């Protein structure tokens, strides 16, 4: 891909009202990507800190005096005319009544309705980071196919849930005993967990859960294999696979390995720079995979991921 002509750093704010709704700004029709909704903010000028830029932009755009709070994530994104870095911060408080001072429409949106609004590519991963888990557990297979091993596996699963895991990929080969194991786990914890089955589209359809596609499946499918109310994810290792996952309408993808890991002993790690170079060419929400631990979630978000995917780091021992 040719190098874009310019690089810009944009800082956006997540403004939440007392009802938990989030403020969106609509880009005016005379701007590029006019009519799309975005988190309010703007370009950081030379000599400004991110906080100063965001305070100024929110004053100019919305007429409020804002206090900038915690950092959420950075999203690198390539557009036809520029390379953009979107830094996202929470607004901890503000004074004044937000209004569209530059002729733009604004609206307050419940978090679970954000996906209904058409947004620029860089804003889409932010929605995922705000609404979805920051860790994605990939279960190991039971050590053996007998009752005690299955009991131990269920015990560790319960410990992972108690630790806060809520999105899980089940890796259970399609033997009758393993199918029964998956069904029992899903039924026991259906309301608490977003379940995805590894590769098995037919079983996912039957059980009413999501599916996690292998990278080899992506290029064989020409349409999303499950309806919108069942998650579809994919394992990706390169740009072709990421673009295929995006075309299929996957809800998210896992990209890696970022670092050496026991589950990919022969794989060449991407490293964070290569991860980011792939991240910026798609708008798909991503988890970083490979040798990562919950302590790496901030690092992952610095490079545009919503969090990490892992087996050993998220599975109790």
C-alpha cells in the first residue's frame, strides 16, 4: 500500500450522561465522510498535549468545558489521503450544555445501540472496546476423555468465570463425549458467557451460540455463516485473512501470534509494530493473541486491539 500523504493525531472523548448514554457527533456534509457519526473531538495541533487538544475541541464543537479522564485506547487507521491515529479518552466531567456549535447534529445513545450508527472506520473498534470484553478465553482441551478429567475441566472453567472472563471459545473436538462437554458448559453458564465454538458451524447453529472460524475457513465462505444474533469470529494471521473476515461480517477477529507462545511453537511472531500495521488497514475489532497476559491489555490497546485472547494466561491451573 502506498504511503499516505500525511499523518494526523486525533483525540476523541467518550462523554456519558447520568443515564449512561454516550454522546455522538454527526460529521457535516461538507467534510470528508460527511453524515457519519463519531465520538466528538479533533486534531491535536503542534505544541498541544492530548488533554489540551480535547478540551479545546470540545469547547469549539459542543460549547462545554471538559475535564479529561482516563485513556481508553489508540486506534491506528489508514484512509486514502492520510494515516490517522485516534486517541480516545473518557470525559470525567464537564460544565455547560452540549450543543452542535458548528452546525452538526448531536445525539445521546445507549451503549447497546451504538452499533446502529454508521461511523468512520477508526471509531468502530472504540465501540467494541466500550461494549465488549477485553479478554477472550480459548479453552484447552480436557486432559483425557473420562469423567474425572471432564470434572476438572468444568472446575477450571468455573474459576475462569469467577475471575471475570465472559467471552469464551470452546475448543472441543467433535466426539460425542466432547460435544456433551460443550453442551453442558453452555447450558450451565449460558446467561453469563458469550460462547463461540471452534470451527463447528453446524453445532453452533444447533446450540444457538457463536462460531470461531479457522483461518482456512475464511477464504472458503462467501457469506456470514450465522445470523446477526450469533457471534462470528475468526483467527487471522495476515491482511488477506483480516480482509476476508471483514467482508464476511465477522464481529471480531483474533490476530497473532504477537509474541512467541507454546500454542504456536513454529510460528514467527508478528511483534507489535506488524500487528499495528495490519490493524490500521481494517476496521474490524481485534484481539491480540500469542504469549500475552492480562497485564498486556494496555499494550494491546496502544496498538488498536480491544484486548487479548489467550489459553494459558486466562485458564486457571
